C-alpha cells in the first residue's frame, strides 16, 4: 500500500501488516498515523491485506449505483476513523471486482464482512450505522478468540 505523508506529500510504501500501525515518513520523518479511512481495493490488494494484516479487517462490499451503499459510506468512514490502530477498513466495488463478491457469496449490497488471520469471521448484508459496524468487528473478533 502507498500512504502519502500529510507533512511533505511524499509517498510511503507500507506493508499490509503495518497498515494499522503508526510510523514515520521515510522522507521527512513526520509521523504517519494508523490508517483511519476506508481503502478501495482490487482483488490482489484485498488478498494481500486480508492475509497479512496484523489486525481485523472490515470489508464493505458495495457498488456505485447502489443507493444504500452511497448512504452508508459516511458511516463506513466514521467506523474507519474509530477503528484506526485496531482494524483496517476496506471497500470492494463489486462492479470492478465481481470475483471477490462471488468468492464470498455476496448476493445483496451493501454487505459487510470481518476477517482476521485471513479467515472470514462473519458477514452481514444491509445498511448499518458506524456503531453497528464497530459492534460487528468486536463481536466477530471476540467469538473467534
């Protein structure tokens, strides 16, 4: 993954296992905070992050034409902000990555899944507020422990 430094604008390559960690810009040494926003991914990036992330991964399966998906996008962003350092939030556009939605049996969108250690822990369809998304991650991770 490439993360841009807010201080100097330089791109920094961050391995998937470190997306939830704080770091430093390789150029100016300014702090790079943990990822606090949803990341749009393709199938390759999805597999790399879900397999290698050191924290749980919340995935939003969505499509641009889906009204409920667009309505819930600000809630997904809030969840990503609240989960910074504790989980990574990914967005999978089902129109651009139909193989992923097929692999995970996504039949309606929005659909949310939680992964940990490369394994899908839970999956729920339907629009959800950020508090419910946070609970989905917490419940999935506590039941997997």
